[in-house]
C-alpha cells in the first residue's frame, strides 16, 4: 500500500474530513480528503501533460503549504521521484541535492 492509495481510500470513506490544515501567517486553511484527491489528480494530469513521466525526478523548491503536499502527492501518483530542496539551502547544498 502506498500513500496515494491511502489518500484514495480516505477520500472514498471519509471525503468531508479535513486532510490537511495550513495555519501560516494568520490564515487558517483546510482541505478535505476528497478535495485533496481531486486537486492531486488534476496536478498529476498537469505534470504528465508537461512531459513528466514515471521515474523522472522532479525538484520541489517551494514553501511548505497545502499546495506543496498536492504537488508531492501528484508526483507520487504518476510514479515520479520528488527531490525536495529547502529554500534555506546554500547554493552548495542545493547543488549536492541535485546531483
């Protein structure tokens, strides 16, 4: 069983339950399992349409948010590999991550 299968199961069994909450900068956003599944599927389609395929490496250099998790799950959904680089990385650390 993988993370995307677990998400799909939760979206089926408890679609209206909160899957993720983002409480940054004074805002409080939440997303349900069903909405997370739909947005992840849409993002996966976009990645495929842009030419990303199973086994490709995808670099994520984005601030942590609900959208980060949507992208990460979309990458997993199509079988690509996520490389996550923290925005606080020095240029040398970023180069090492990429290699």
